[in-house]
C-alpha cells in the first residue's frame, strides 16, 4: 500500500471513529425521574467558535455542560484557562459558573439555578493567550413541574464531531460579499523574458578545453562567467597579424575594384569602351566586396572573442561567457570534444523574470483591449496574481487560430518553471460585489459542485451550488448558500466521507 492510500485510509478511519468513549447526553442530577432535553448552542465571534451542550435548565436541578472552544486562527482546540458561564436575571443579578479544561478543547462547567425565569446568557473564555466573550441571548429556567419542550430533531444533518474536526485538516469560513470581476480562462505557458534566453554556439571550429569543467544543467551562472574554452582548429585564427593584413588587402582590392568600375562606367557612356567591359568591372567589384565582408567578419569575430582568450600563440583559446545572470538549461558538448563553427553548445535562461503567455482564441481576441488584470491558476495552489498585461499580439496564428497576451512576472525563487503549462484567467471590466466563497470549499460530488454548510458545531448540510465568476481564489455563488452562513473550506471531502458512512456517532458528550 502506498503512502497516499495509507493516509486516505487513516483519514476515513478517523472520520468514522467515535470521537469519545461515551456519547450520552450531559449528566443531570442523580435521581432525576425524567431526562431533560439536551440544548446545543453554536456561536461564532471573530476569534473563537463555541459549541456548548447542556441539559435544559430546571430550577433547583444541577447539570454539567460540555463547552467546546475552537480557536479560529488555526481551528485547533483551546486547551488552557477556564470557561465562565454568566446568567443575568431580570433583577440585574448575575449568576456565575466556572469550569476548567476536562480535555483539550472541552471545558466542563456545572450549572445550578435555583429560581425559574428568563435569563440573559453569555460565556467568557479566559485563557492566557486568548480572551473572548460569546453573547448567547435569552434562556429559560423552567419550574420543576413545567412541561419541557421536545428536543430538536436535526433531521438529515451530517454528523462530524469536534474531536474529529480537531484531528484532521479542517476549517470553515463565513459566506460574504466580495468584489469579483468577470473573467475568462485560456491556456498559458511560462516563457523566458525577451532577452532572457540565449543559445550559445561555437564561434570557430576547434576542440573544447579538456581541462575545463562542463556546466551542469540547472547550475546558476553569473553574467560574464566562463562557461567553456575552445582551441581553434585553424592556425590562421590564432594569427592576429595575418587576419589584419588580409583585411587591409581586401579593403584595398575592393577600393580599386570600385574605382575601376566607375572608370569603366564613364568610358562606356562616352562610347570609348564596349558595354561588356562595364559588366566585367561590376563582377570584379562584387567579388572583391564578398572577400572584404568575409575578411571583416573573421577579424570582428577574432577581435571580440580574443578579448577573453587565454595566453597567446599556440595556447590562445576563444572563451564562451554567460551573457546574463541565469541558469544553464541545456548542454551539448563534452570536455575535449570537437566542435564545428556555429554548432549549438548550450542554452542559458533567466528564470527570475519570466513572461506568462496566454493563447487567446480568435473569438475572444476583440476583448483583449478590456483586460484589466490576470491570474495564473496552478494545481493545488492559490492563484498567482499577475497584475496588468504588458503586451498583446495583433496577429492571429493561422493554424491555432489564437493570439497572444503577455504578463511579466517576478519569478525569483523559481516557483514556476520555464515551459510550464498552466491556466490563465483574464479579468475584464470592473469589480462587482457578489456572494462568494473560497474555491477550496467546492467539492466535486459525482460531477456536481457542492459545499458543506455548518449548521451547528457538529452538524453539516450538503448543498448543491451554482457557480459564477472566479478571482483571487474565490468563486461567485449564484444559488445554494447565503451571506452569513459558514461553509467548510478545508476538509470538505472528509465531511463528504462522513455523510457516506453508515456509522453514525451518537449526539452529545460526557466529560
């Protein structure tokens, strides 16, 4: 069994495993003839989530509450300090009940109210590094002979206990309005920036220095760094004086050929020479120009490369140096090997500054002028903001029927690879405030997008959703959820497994 399957099996077992040894209701006073209904309260602040279970209040009857506190910074259980339950009566008197941690994330507080009536209930969390207050509203303390309301029926709610949430990768987020622009997605590739891709070829035929190290693909090089040295095969390339003399001779020869052609042209116009002599002079001038260009090219090449040569005479070599800071991406030579002039030896790319190039279908090309921003969508990662495009091509590729749009990206740290394929989302127009949730909250359930809404501390509801535009890791929800509801944005697939399980943990806790 591979590691992925082992982790998946472990996750399933944790989901299906009962969270506590005893899942009965919170304890009531010994000798009570009728078991009181259990009240479950779920409440959120910006800091913590409270899930509290306690027996319905009856005057003169004690009961122990189980108070679950989750730190919303990382959805871990709060395991220090104490919980304080406050009941404010209509006369202004305040009853206070305290309890410490009975197990991580769960506080046990004994509750006993002597007088029936309506009280305002709140809960205060006092921990060394976190203090919070949950205002829970009015509660009723019933007389001993009063009829109790029936316990709430959760119906088809999916049970996923707190102890299971705390053990696994889990998190929820409130549904809220968010500014999202209309967008379209197109395929894209990561390409070197203009001037950030160099193919280095052999300037002369010769032999690679057998004593030099061969650069390794992936190695970083600095601009001007020595990459290879070539010992020229032709002796005349080592003879600076000979090359210079050949250039001067070619220049003089061409100058004389130009003068001779001009003289022939004047004599032909004066009918002192036949036209054939002008044609001959033109041909001689063209040949001399070709010899001059060849001599000039050989001298220029020698002059440029010999500046990095080592030694002189027989030991002189031509040096190949890195044209910019970059990474060696390809090497096609070996130490001591022979190379021919213009033979490709290596490729250097700059991975720190790249272009993201999107292939926009022809039918969308007319909207390129309205693109205000873009983001790169990568597997299992948050979308990468690209800002505004810096160029769009006016040319349609006749075979692919697409045109290009380019974004510049600072890629220091090499989070993207040259040549990497990705999906580019292009945004057009202004932002619109819409109901949105994190894209990570969407679960594929048989090909249909669904989310899991937290209806209580340990209860969830599956909702099919209709989705709209996406941006910055969020997606518009047209139908299915409403602002203020909380959706599972981490661990939704585990809640789905719990919904599929035939093992249904009982409700309530004893601590």
